[in-house]
C-alpha cells in the first residue's frame, strides 16, 4: 500500500487496516516458525506498510494538536 493511498483513508479506516496488517504479520511469523511460509519477502513489505500507516496516523495526530 502506498502512502498516497493511505492518506486518502480516514483515521478509522487506517486503524482497521493497521490492525489487519498486524494480525497478518503475526500469522506470517507463525508460518515462518513452522516452515510453511513460502514467500518470506512479504513479511518485509508488510512491516513497511505498518510503519507507513503508523507514520501517517502520527502526522494527523500532530496536525490536530497544532490546530488546537
């Protein structure tokens, strides 16, 4: 997911996508441990997507605080 796509989403949608991504990352970790994960590069991209979502949420939080 690209940053531009995330910025178009509402805060609630980003939170939901972030929860889904974290859950998927947890599942990937279990699959890695059991040896079932075939595409290990997906973990890296998922971690970066999580970081992008958290960064954009933090930007919005700081913007709200500066307005108040």
